[in-house]
């Protein structure tokens, strides 16, 4: 579970959205036509802002479902505001949904009395002389999977050609063709400049190809009660208000130990940088005291780069990782700490992996501190996830990328079509908070709560950002944040730092995330 749920935004799948829509009509008595009218008017407002001061000429591509009905309302509202509007639709009075057909009839009556409103069929050839400033995609909406079929495929291709010529494209709810649940986009999926999500965000707008196809995304309140949207939410996204609410504040009389003690079991002879980045991130996240257990050969590097970190050098295996004989010394440190990070840069020596598995028995559970397990720590648990599930109790955060997740599951071909479902299932199996890193990262807790992290940022595609994420997470946990809150907050802090860095000369490197000017 995540704290401050009232500050989280619900993310729905297609089925959940349809059910919330149905219950609004059946239980709350709000007619479908009223929802459609509100949705269309909200989209029209966004359409005018998107088009700017250019020519007030629009083409609305409308299907025969309720998404098409929204488009017909948009056409009517834009026309009433002085726009010249052409509608291309495959809807007829006989095969459209009831509300769509009613709006089509109303629009046809208006078209009879105006030379600024034209309604035609779905043949793109009829649009060849159009050069609109705005194209509205209201062809399919949610609940559609697979390749686009005619006439939608040709209309979508026409919309893309107009976008290439400079027209702005607004998608109603989701770009036509985009899977609203997974973000899969078959060839020909509409590429929008702006997508107006009806009532709530759809998961597919945030996952997979969604961010590239949807453009900017805004949510329009259309009359569905917030409680229904939250009841049918499949996942959540964090708001800036949520982040501010969960970030810990130090008391006026705080000292280094009351501010949070983090133990980082990280680094090896070959990977000293991981130890430097993760321990510094723990401090920057607010931990008051950070201890680093690392092999003797890594001590000098950590000391040189992080003088604030208390380095407890431990016995070293032949390959440069921590030796199994380090167990007793590290175990004593575990017992005096508030949160533990295990894994960054440890290497994959057999002896070091044995140590990781032995230390797992001291973490989380009823008496051990909560922990973050990352990178080489995850590799050590491949084939041992049963032991992980026995200890985790929801107090261990796992932060794999896809390759590490494949090793953990033992499935080298794992490439989840539905990332939310996969992460949710594995988090339950392993009784852990699971963060699958990516663009965006997704998170799930053992009780089934799922969250989608911030949008991907290209500046984060550089070595070491995972070490910073792990260190930030343990630093927040050391201050008392629950594991799921700490993991989601760490994702957002890294994203915000990357955004602030953008625009400066040169490429960002992971250590730039740790500079005060980036936070």
C-alpha cells in the first residue's frame, strides 16, 4: 500500500473505465449524453489551445462508438465558436451507438444551415483538398486491440500525413490503435500531439509505445465520481503534492543517528563507482549516517570521493568481491541500522553471492531492518526466490531492470506484454516491493497495489543511475519511509533532477543527479 492515496492519481484499464462509466449512468443517474457532452466540450477547449492562433479549420475523424460521439460534440462546439469544420465518419444512424447516433443527427441538422460545417464519409480521398490546422482523432478509443482495419487505417494514415505537414493532432482518450491497457501500438497507430484522457489516465498512455504516440497527456473531468474511478483503478501515479507529503522532514533537534542510519553493502575491486554513487545518494536523500561495507581494495576510492561515508572495509575474496568471512562483521552492522542496501557493484563471484544469500536471513522479517536489493545482489538470488519470499514480508525492495528480472525468474525470454500484471504477480509471489526499471518504471507491492513511475527521460540513460536510485531509496527508508513510498519517491526525485539538468551543456552523468543544483 502507498501512503496518502488521496494525493495519487488513478490509472485505469479499459474494462475498469467502462465499468466506472456504466455505474455513473446506472447508479448515479447521469445520462450518457451528458457525459459525452462534457467530454466533447472539454476536448474542444484543449483543441483550441493546441491549435493556437493559426487558421481555425479542423477535420474531425469520428468512429461509430462513444469515442466517435465525443468527436461529433467537438465538431459542433468548434463550429459554434467560429471554426470551419469537416467531419469524416463511418457512423450512420443504423450502426452507431445510441448517443453517437443522436449527436450525428444533431450535427447533420446544423450542417444543413451552415457552409462552415461539412459531414462526409470515411474515404480519405474526400479530404485530399483539406489542409486543416487541427485534426481530431475520435475513431476508436479504448478497448481496441490489434492492427487497424479499414477505413480507420486509411484515415489514420491521412492524419499522420497532415501532422507531417504541420497540423496539430488531438486524440480523444487514446490515439486510435493504441492498446489502452499495455501501450502496444500496431503499425499505423495515430501519432498525437495531445491526448485528452476522459475521466482518468489509461495505463496504455503511460506504458510501452503510449508516451511516444500520445504526445502530451491531460485528463478531463467529465462527471464520473472520483470514488468510482479510484475503486476501479488498476494502478496509480504520483503527483507533486504526493511527493511533498511523503518526503521526511527533520526535527529541529535531530542528530545524525535520529535522522536515519543507512548501511550500504556495496562495491568491489572492479566496481568502486557503484559504491561511491549509492552511498552519496543515501546521504543526499537525507540519511544522517551512512556506513559502507566494501572490500578492502575499494576503501580508498570511497574515502576519496565520499569523506562523509564511514567505510568499514571487509575481507576480500580472490576476485575482488566481499569474502564469505565478511559475514560476522557485516551482521553486526546490520543489527544497528535502520535500512540496508545490498548489491550495487558487488560483482558475481560465487563467494560473494553466498554472502548475499547468508545476509538475506538477517534482513527484513520481524526483527531485521528493511532493505533494498539491487544489481549483483539480485543476481545472487536467482534460483533462491523462495528464500526471498520467506524473509521479505513486504519490507524488501527489489530494483531489477528487465535483464535482471529474467535472471530472477529463470526465464531468459521474459518480455512482458503486460508489465503491470507481471510486476504485480511477482511482487505477490516474492512478498516484496518490486520495481521494474524502464521507461517508465513500474512498481508493485505484495498486496497488489501498483504504481507507474514518472515518464522516461533520455538523460537517465547513462551508467550509474540505477546505483543512485538504489541509494536514494535506502536513504529514504532509513528515515522511516515505508518501502513502497521510498521506492516511488526515489523514482520521482531522480526524474525531477534529470529534468532540472536538461539544457545544460554536455550529457548528464549519474553523479550530476547528486548535485544540490539538480534537486
